[in-house]
C-alpha cells in the first residue's frame, strides 16, 4: 500500500472548489479559471495536476453533449498522443456532480518519457464542466496515481459555485492555498 504524503487544504473561490493536496507541492494560477499543482522534481520531471473550469455554449439540441465530449476525447483517436493506451475508465459522482474518469498511458517522443495520466471531467451545470489532468512518470505510477485519485476525491464545491464566478468575495491568493 502506498503511503500518502502530508496533505494541505486548498480553496480556490474563483474555481468554486476546495481540495486536499500534498503540502510539499507548489501551486500556480495560470488564469482565473485554472489551478495547477506541481510535485517536487523526481527523475528530471515534476508530476502535476491541473484543474480547469470550462464553459460551453448552451447545446442546440437536448442530446447528452457531455457524453459526446467523453466519447470523442477518450474513445476515438486517443487524444492524439503517441502510444496512447487506455487503462481504465469509469463514471463517478464528485460532491454530487456526475463525472467521468479515464486512466491511460502515453509516450512523449520529444522528451523520450513514458507517462501515466488520470483525467477527470465533472459536469457542473448545463454549460460548464471541470476538467482535471494528473500527469506523472509511468515508472512512478503507483505513487502518483494514488495521489491524483486522492486529490480528485477530496474535491468539494464551495460558494460561489463556478457559475457565479466574478462575484464579490471570489478572490483567492495566487497559489490557491488557505491562509
């Protein structure tokens, strides 16, 4: 069994969520609707997990656009990644919201590295979803996949909800950490 590192609580009011992540990881905001967390460097690479709030135009039809996004991304075309191999997929519920998780492997020809990745899509409203990508070296897969799954499962949606972004009181510090 993999022992998890010491965790720290983080809250990002612009993304409308809180989560637990390893205390030694560093965080950065690339935009108001993104949070990226980085592990300390191991074997010349920093495992990382990023969370992005995505807004989409209201669908013209009443079809399940979220299911179509999942189908196109993970089951058709392999995301355009070299040596893409889908390991497992499953539906989940994250703090009351339906979601989808995919775990897969791929190779970066540019870096000559083999990666293990965990992606999660969580439907937040008819026009928004949370996209999560956790990427680590394949050789450290047991450590990082366990950590990514812990972080994902720790997510709780906080007020203001993502659909209320930009309202007063939605500010957060650059790393998204609670003070």
